[in-house]
């Protein structure tokens, strides 16, 4: 007889901290032929403090990266009880709710909601901890918790059935939806304490944008011929364009502007290796966003 013992890291990985951020792909394709569609990247990061109903929260911001630019907006508020390893969410006009709880055991009931038809009990929806395991993303380890939702009915011979299973990752959340709300599909990349921990093996990119023309969305302006050279770049990045442009700005994946220029050259020598976005404003008012990779040469 073998006894299996689950061992977890001693240190709890905090989720709501300014050095963590998440990039998710968001796809919007209307359900009709010829309607077009769009793929965007939602980059979430933790911002400043805020007070709501006497509770202290952190602002969660979303940088929406589209084919023609970046918009940064407030998404929700969140707070974290690191002692009990619980993450709370305050979204829009909703009441605060417990989003994740990582200090739990298998079989624990999280919630039970009853539905009545008149005075008669109709169904019961229960959420419970199905299993507690661990994950390992390139040496970064933590708890992996499966949460099942089941439906029970009061009628005779109706067997309870499982309708959904969520998987929570300590320090990360979910891989298929940021905070369980919004239109996000899959996580692309995750950074913890400033270090990239996870990259989606099926997407192979941290930022994805795409526009498919059709009547379902506004028709974009014709994209001019733009080229960033060299790319990857070591120091100076040159912008070649067949049309006049007003300015070019460099952004990180959080959506923060780093530097800008009205010339055709950006100096990236002072920035660390990684992926950046160059946002170019044309004389026509159109904004074009291109990716650039900063990479230092290998010295042998």
C-alpha cells in the first residue's frame, strides 16, 4: 500500500500585487456569414488603491490592445486576504463576492442556492471543491484547485449532474477567463513579480490583434505600408512609412507610454529585453500599432 502526500510551496503566491499582470485573448465574431470580426488582447494589471464602502481595494485596469491602438480603462476592484488566502472582487454595481479561496480542502462546500417555484423547492445549485492538486509552470509552483458546480432537483429519480468545473491557480486565477467575468477566451501570458511565468503553448504570442472586414464592425481605414527596422532591435529603431505621420510612441504591454518622438527614430537602448508596442499616429488621424522586440546581442 502506497501513501501519496501532496506537498505545496510554503510561500503563498499573492495575486493582487502591482508586479503581476495577465494578457488574455478576446475574440468577437458575430454569428452571421460576412459580418466580420475582431481579435483583441486584454492586458490586465494592478493599479492604485481605492476605498469602496470603507473597504480598501486595488484598482484592476485593462489595456485593450486592438489592431489600431490601445485604450486603458478601469475594470474592477479587488482585495486579497493573504492570511486566509482569499481574493475578493468588487465589480461595477455588484456586491463584493469571494472570487478565489486557496486555503481549502477537497469536498468543502462553497455555496448552495435554492430555486423555488411558488412555495415548492425546484432545484439546488451547489459549488464545492472537487480536488486540490498542484501546478508547475517552468518551476513556478502553486495550488491547483478544481471547483465543480452541480444541479440537484427535488423531483423523484432525478440524479444530480455536474454542469461546470472551474480550475483555480494560486497567484494566477483562471486560464480561461480573467476573474471569471468579461469576454476573454484564453490566457496568452502571465507575469508574476515582473517575471513571465506562463505562455500559452497554442497561441505562441503575448499580444494578438486581428481585424476581419465585414458589415458587423466599422470598416477600418486602409493600413499604410509601415516597417520597423531592425526588428528585433538593439538600440535605434527606424520607422519607414509610405505616408506622413505626426508622432510615434513606445508602450509596454501594460499599456503605459514609455517614450515618444516626432521623428522616424526611437531609441530603445535604455530598455530591457522584451516585447513592446509602437503606436504611430498618421497625418490622417489614423493610429497604427506594431509590435517590436528589444533584444540585446549575445556576446561570446
